[in-house]
């Protein structure tokens, strides 16, 4: 009996060792790269100043030509959903480790690497356009890195008066005479929208995005790369709103909560019938 | 077995010791400063109860209020724009901050804030503790950051001492900065004007002009400048000339509601004598010019205040009435509050 027990123990130990050595070949975790491809319809955007001959010019559903000189947005609250439905949150309460400013003028910001993602097959991706209200306080003490990245002189994603982050910042020109357009979005909400017990005032411009991957992203030996298309044609010609730019909305008050929600719903969805806004998945490379 | 138990209980004892270390007694007597609520004033903003002024909290807040290190180049303090002699406002058309940069709006006076439900012209701030960060980081005001501020004052003996006395810990913290400045501001209560003394039957009396002014005021001004704060704290579009900045939308900047476009919080008239010019971006140099404007007729707007709409977009006033109203408004001046 005693020898049998020792034998069993030996067996268990060697099994454990074997599984350990296996883990060395097959990692428990790997990276996923999110690549953001900012487009007008299917064309990757080229930025340019008012008289640029190389900038990508888009035409809205209402026939307005426009192009951008600046294009930035904040991605946070990233969650990966496995094929079995389980959800892997990625530093969702830590803006330093889990949020980024995508700046179209800086190619290195178009790739955001999610590190240490558990092996498995992932079928869905969720993230936020903007920052959830509870983290949107410009708290430099808590998140010094993200605060600095967002606030840098050439980034300007602080919305000082609202003590929150700008969620999107788009500068550009519209109509054939290149009038200036400037769309900034951000939240002013106090409490939670739709909860009368807590809500007091303001607009919640954060939008939660859900994207189903066309094929599974398989995290294992390889680190998948997911290309996310952000189609800024939707800014004026969205699923929710068709917008004509003019003196009332192209520059005045788009810095403010007035009129802003129309743009927010086009870019990030309306939070109910449209959960993807301008975003879609272009490809998954394993 | 017994040894194991002994070891375990020893470990538990150590753990419990560790825990007790966390709780530190506050070594200084730091009494609360009671806010004397003037008769007839509305109730306190609920957030005051979560950050009650204390002796050293207020002392620290007052020091920080006058601290130029809050600005990027050490030139601007809160008091640079919020001057006591102007009822903690200033006399510029629009606020002037670091490097002479001009802000969007006219500096609001800081008085009776403990009783206000909304702060700033557009009411974007509901809790006073959340306000100090705004000027610190704003490009046109102090152009700094809270970590930059903490870095500049954290080793200063006086600040360490005051933080220890106010909050029980000498470490300079962001929350301590916000809370102490708010505590100081909560104590800025103005209720000792001639009007107040008459109301309290302390022997003063209105002059004839002041008394006539009070009558006209009650008929033509008090719908909005109501309560003992002389504001109903509502947001109204009264058809004043519009700020040309694309950043300005009034209350709609916060709410996103078109009906709030170019609506602003009704300003208190207390100490108005000291706070010229008037309007959200200093459109009016004098009280007389405000009254002339109302008399001549205001700008029309879809969301123009119904009281004005119902009266042909104006408040008709005779020259005598204007003179009398101004006499009355000057009885709301609190010379002790402004240190004169």
C-alpha cells in the first residue's frame, strides 16, 4: 500500500513537471495589437491644411466636401470576450495602463498593444470612445502618464473647464471655400444619465463600442493583430444623424455640449440601437 | 500541534499590531469654525457638510488662495483675480491670467458660496471642492498642473505644518488643497450691508431715494434677483450682447440643451457696487448702462426669458427709477466684507 502511494506521488509530480515544461512552449499569455485605421469610407485619411492638395477629401451625404487637419480620439475601457463568453477586462480602471490617445498624425499611436492577454480564442471586442464618467476627472495624481499624454501641447485632449478629457478632437475645413470646422467632444455629466437618483446635469459623451470579430483572434504562440476601421465619413453621415455644417454648428458651440451629441452619436453610436458608431473590424491576423 | 497553534496566534497578534499602526491620532486641536447662517438665507449647499471649515483648514486655504505658486510661472494666485476689495472679483472686462492671457468671461465675485447650488456663470460646478483645479490647469488662468503645484510647496515648512494641523498629516495632497481652499471660501459670507442692518432693525434707515429704489426693485427686478442672496440661482437668457467667442454657449455648454443657449446664472446683486463691469464678459461698464440696456430693449432669442418676452423684450424704466434702483443696490454693499 505504501509503495503504491509513493508511486502515485511520483506520477503526480512528474505530470506536474511535464505540464510545466509544456507551458514554456505554449505561453499562458501573449499580446494583442489593436491597429486603428482612420478612414473616409474605404480610404485611409491623409491630413492636410486648408489649401492642401494631398489631404483626403470626403463628401458627405448632403454633398458637403470636407477634410481634416487634425484627428484625435481617446480609447479606454477595453474588454476582450472569449468564444465561451467570458470577458477579459484590460486595465479598465487604470487610464495609465488601459487607455490611449489615437492621434492620426503620430503613426506610433495607431497601434495599441494589449499585453499579457490570456491564451484563448476571442470573438468579440468592446471598448469605450472616451472615458467613463467615474474616471473622467483629470486626476493627475492617480493617472500621471495618461494625464501627461493627453495634455501634451501637441495633443490638447484636456477639457479644462469641464475637468475631463476631450474624447475626440477634429479640426478641418469644409465646403469649397475651406471654412474652418472644429468638433470637440467630452462629458459634462454629473451623476449617471438615466438614473434620476444620481443624475443632476450634463451630457455623457462616453460611448461603449461592441465589435464582433469576423474570425476569432487566437492568442497563443502568436500575438494577433486586429485592425479596427474608424470611418470618419460617419461624422456627418452617420447611422443616427445626417449633419449639414454651417455657421450654427461647424465651429460655434461644437466645443460645447450644445449640438455635440449629434456628432457623438454618429462617431460612437447612440448607446442603444447602434453600438458601433463609426467603428468596424477590418481584419484579424493571427 | 500546540506549537503550531502558538505560532499561529503569535502571527495573528503581529497582524493585529500592524493594523493598529495605521490609525494615527490627530495631535492638534483643530476646532470646527461654525458658519453663522444669516437670517433669511437659504440652506447650505449639501457638500459643505462633507467638508466643514476648521480653524487650520481655513488658515491653509487662505494661504493657498494667495499662493502664486499655483500658477506655472509663479505670478498668479486666486487672489489675483478674486480681490477682496472688489468682493473677491476684479474690475477687468474679462479675467486676465498668466502672461496677460484673457479668459472667456468676467471674474465672478466669491461671496456666500456656501449657500449656492451652482458655481460659475454656467453652473458647471456643483461642488466647490471641484473648482480649484479648473483655474490651476486652464491655459488662460494659471496654466499649471496639480502635481506641479504639489512639487513646489510640498517641502515648504509652513505648508507641511498647516497640512499636519488641518488634516493630521504633513504630506501635501491634491484633495487637501481643494478642500482647504473650499473651506476658506465657505467662510466668505457677506450679510452686513446697510440693507441687512435695516432688515435686522439695527437702527439704520433707507434714504428717500433708496426707499423708492427698493419699491421699484421689488416690482421690476426681484422676479430674478430674489431671496436674501439677490439671485434665484436660475439660468436665464436676458438678451444681453453675445460673447463672440466660439467657446461660449452659456448654460448650454454644460447641458447640451438648445433652450439653455446663452443662458447664465442670475448674478447676486450683493456688493455689485464693487464688481463693475457687469455681464458674463463685462459688456456693461456701469450699473446705469445695464439699466439703460434693459430699458432700451434686449436682443431677441427663441429662448429669451419669458418675463422679458411678455414685456416687449424690455424692462421700461424712467431715469428717476434707474437712479433710485442704483441707490438701493448700493445699500447691498458690505464694507466690512470688502475690507473698506
